[in-house]
C-alpha cells in the first residue's frame, strides 16, 4: 500500500482518510484519486534533503501530472516548475505560477513557443540544440530582451532502471553531446550572443532509476565540463541534474527513498567540487514521477468477467489504456487492491483488461485477488505520474475526474469529461450539412 492508504472497519480501502468505495459512489468511476499528503511529504523531503547545499532549487517536472490545482500546490510548497511545451507553460501561467520559477524544456520548441517564453519572462530556457540556440538568440536580439538559459548536455550516461551505461556517442534526440564536441561548441556559441545569458548546464539521464550511482557518474562528467570552462574564463554557475528517481509500482520495485537519494546527490556534488577545487554550483533537480507517482490511485468498476478454462480469467474494468496508456506503451507493471474487499485474502489469478478495442489494452497481468464480481471496485496503485497527463479519448471515452483527498476530506481537482466535451471541437463542413 502507498502513502496514506489503510483499511477501515468496513474492510474498505482508505486513502487520505477517505473511503474509496464512498469516493467511487460520489464521483463515479474510473476515478483518479490524488493523495495530497504524499505529494507534500515528497516535496518536503526533496527540499530538506538539498538544504545542506544552501544554493539549490527543486523543480517539479510538470509533464508527470499537471493541473491548475497542482501548480498551486507546487507553488505553495516552494518548488519551481518545468514545462516542455507552450501548453504546459500556459497552464502554469493561468495558475499564476511565479514566472521566474518556470523552466522551459523541449527538443523542438517552436518559434512561437520561444517568443511566448521570452515575452512572459520565464526563469530559464533550457536550450536543447543548435537550431534552437540560434533561433532564440535572434528572437531575443529582435526583442532586445536578455534571456537566461541553461544548455542541455548529454553526458553520455544513460540510466536504465537497474543499470547505466556510459557511451561516448549516445544516440539521443535530446541535448548537446559532450562526447563529440557539440557541448563545447554550444557553450562557445552561446557565450558570443549579446542577448543570451548562459547560466549553466543541464542533464537528465533517464527515468524510473533505481541504481543511483549513475547520477554520480553524470555529476563527475558535468563537473569536469564546468572545470574546463572555468579555465577558459567562462563561469557555469548552475548545474541542473534532471529528474528520474524511481518509484514503487509493484512489490518487485525497491526504489531509493528520497532522503537517501538527496544525501547521495549532495555528497557526490560536494566531493566532485572538492576534487576539482571548484565552487559548488547552484544545484537543481527536476523530479516528476517521484513527487506524484505514488500519490495517485485509479479506481475502476469491474464489469465483465471471462473465464477461459486452463488459460486465464479476464476481469474487465470501465477504463483502460485511455486513462493509463503506460502498460500498452511500455509494458509497465501495476499492483491493484479490491477497494471493497481490501480485507479479504487473495483467492484467484486475474488479468485485468480495459474496455478499449485493443488486445494490448490490459492493466495488470496475472494478479492474485479476492474472488471478483461485477460491481467490485479495483484500485490500481501508483498511477499519479504519466497517467492523466498521457490520457486520451480513444474509443471516445471521456477522461476521468480527479479528486484530491486530504485528512478525510475530498475535493474535485478536475471534472469528469462529458460526452458533450468529446465533440466540443468538432465542426461539420458546410457542404456536408445539406447532404453530399
Ligand atoms: C521527464 C523529465 C524529468 C522528470 O523525470 P521523472 O522521471 O518523472 O522524474 C525531468 N527533467 C527532464 C528534462 C525531463 O524530460
């Protein structure tokens, strides 16, 4: 069980002091439940963990989960935010997020996105490639506006969930490679532009990372880079180490707790600076999944149950790859609890399928659960990151509502889409209206 989960006297699953069965009755299913306390605890753990550095910033990677309310919560907690598109920037601005605490990422920012970022005055633009750097310099010069940037570098360290590899020539669409001289050329180029203020460098080595030693390898590569430029008279005073810490989806996952991770980062950075006789740069990190992933639970109602003797039993739910595309996309694994039978022992193996017209639309393969009946409520855990933000309307399924729970109180965070929402943008070309 995650975060504030418990089982109450009725044998129901509770999250944030709210009975999940009651939440399903009140708000309908499928329903995303957002456990506010877990997000608060995670954010505070990151801030406390880095506090020893004095000059640091925790930036929430909003692509994991972004709503107006989430922006407010993130702001109140003292985190900054990163966005990867004009749309995400718009959401943050609409929520009134302090613009100087917004970081703008992306490997193919459009001209209008760059103009928007400059016009509103985002804190940093994280420049990804030469085309962007030159375009940005030109726009900034035309507007006579100074723009603060970081350069996204590819340190040649790629972290996988359980391992990492160091590659001289990484094959990635993101960033300037250190291995082939692109990174050096990008600094030299940026340094020459009148309206570009090069503040520092950024890297992001992967996601759902369990082997945190990969961060130390990346820190050393990045600090070597900073040292190299110091000797050339260019100060790179900010080092953004990206996100990527893993979370627990199933019992097989053993993520590194946030305090342990930040402690490791702090000691690695201090050691690297000491070894090179460098000042410690301003350290930024950009967690997404590890802030919000375990705070999310999706509750579905079980419908059809199909037993194929000797093969498997399918139990289908009223959502699926539309609200959680991660299983079909990259075989992500999840754990589930029957919310109305949370105190009952597992008796039977099920495969949980979605309701979309796709055989790959499964949520969990081979999970042991109490005997299921239509109408039971299945809570799928750790759906807070990259679920709502990746959700679609495939098969014209309306996107679920999101409800936030905190100490026994529930409040709507995002309304459930209606059928009318599905056709809001549809237009029938005039010539077809009278018949073709
Ligand atoms: C996706 C992303 C993050 C967040 O990654 P998580 O694995 O969710 O922590 C941070 N920084 C950048 C640049 C990203 O693209």
